[in-house]
């Protein structure tokens, strides 16, 4: 079976997934991804095709290195043929990570309306409909960005993290910050989900991915699907789709 490689270069780290057809074989994380890492992959796998998605600027050397290990390479952009329709007024500004996760949701849960939440450096909430259309979404600061902003733009609030008690109502400064940040993100997602259920129906699937997906899943009273690889699956599906057309 032919081997594919999917690379997602995010704001803070890169994910590299190896697929045999639709089967995920291996997933690795890099901070940052280097040309040497790509050459190491080439030694271990005979890659027939590759797809590269990046939200960063100036990654031409990485893209060139990928081209040296695979005969077919897609550098994802708004002109790449997709297995879903894009109902977005400015497709050139649509994050590649957002559209890849939407494609992954469509392929994993065909015939379903989905709210896809990527809880990473930023929190994105995107709607993909049962008839395979990307309807749009929201972007807001991620959990760690909110912690850092509170610390940076105030004179006395400490910088804290997600470790520790996260009550609905904080009982000291640390828990008040943690509650405001983490429970605030949870409430944002729950509010969006419930409002969308009013228009899309109660069978709307909530799919969580990204570094803080499990943190959020443990605090919401909605029953979410946690799929940390939904974006990588979407990249691979875009690659396979382009093989078929």
C-alpha cells in the first residue's frame, strides 16, 4: 500500500503523520520541524505522496525538503481542490488547519452537522454541515494566551497555568484566574454549541481537538468527541481526494 505523509506546521509545533492509505501508522511532534527531521523520515519510509500545511511564514526550505522525499507534494492553500465546499467570503485568509479539521470531520462523521473546536494557541470553532459545506466559524485566544495576557497587561496578577483546581467560582487569586480562563473557554464553546443546535438540530456533533481538548472535555457537560488527529486525517483525505480527481 502506498505511504503518504501529512505535515501540519502550527504556531508553536509541527505534527507529522504517516498514513498507509487511510490508516494512521505513526504520529510525531517536533518543536520545531527541521530539514534533518524530514530526511530522517525519508530513511524510514518510502513516501509516495505528501501534503504540507503551515500557518507560519517563511517555510520555503521545509517545503523544498519535502519535495525531495516525495514525487507528489501538495502545499495546501485556498486553491487546493477539496472534498467539501467552502462558504467563506475570504477563502485566501482561511487557516489551513481549520479547513483540514473540517475535512477530517466530514470524512469521519459523514452526513452529520459538526462543530469542530481546535483548542490550541488560538481557539477556533468551525461549523461543517451534513451536506459537506464549511459554513464558517469563530477565532478567539487560546487558554495559555489568556493566562499570559492577564499577567502581562496587569501589574499584580500572577502567571499561572492549567494545573490545579478549576472551580466554577474561584476561592483565591490563582483559582479565580484559572476559573475565568478555562471555564470561560468552556462556556464559550457550550454557548456556541447550544445556539447552533437551535438551527442545525440536537444531533450536532461537538468534536474537540488540539492541545487543550482533553482539559475542556473534562469540564463540559456536553458529551464531546475528542479526536486529537482529526486535522491530520483531514490532510490525508485532501491528499487522497486530489489523487482521485
